[in-house]
């Protein structure tokens, strides 16, 4: 893949890992750090520019940084979105699938985005993170 788009951002959210025997089983929050890596062999247009000059718009990759009221995850209660399972693994998978859905939703009818390869990394603490890709 000739292009790799990389961005990092943070968001603050609360959650409970239901059934966890320990502190994570109680309501608590994190400042999550997220790294999105998107590879493509094709340049595309976006909702902000109609020329094929980008892999994707950075703001599309950073959707989760927005406040919950604006469609993101910042200051969200993650259990309301993901249910009882709110581990870093589940959150990473959710970010992956929702980000690809948003990117593909913005593509033209003739572009299925088959060449897109996304990897999501999410840090729950300064030294503990999870990566997810398909």
C-alpha cells in the first residue's frame, strides 16, 4: 500500500466491566488514547473536497473524539453503547467497525473501499493497550 494515514487522539469515558471481580467491576473512567492507521492503494475525495487527493479525511478517523452528544465517545458511559462488555478489546473492535462503516458510507457508489486496511490501537492506561485489525 503506497499510503498510510496515521492519527492519534484521546477521549474520556466511563464504564463498568459487569461481573468483574475487582476494581474494574465498579464504575470508573479513563482517558483513552487511540491510534488509527489506515492504509490504501487509492486516493479518494471526501465530503469536504471533491478531488481524489486523500486516503480519508482525518476528521472521519477522529469521530470518536467528539462529545457523545455530537456522535462521538467523549464523556460517554460506554455500557450504554456496548452493553456489559466494555474491555479494551471490545472497545477497539467497536472503534474499528464503526470507523470503517463511516469511511465506507462516505465513498462513491463505484468505490467499495476494498483496498482499505485499518488498524486501531487503544490505550486504557499509559502502559496498557490493545490493537485490533481484520
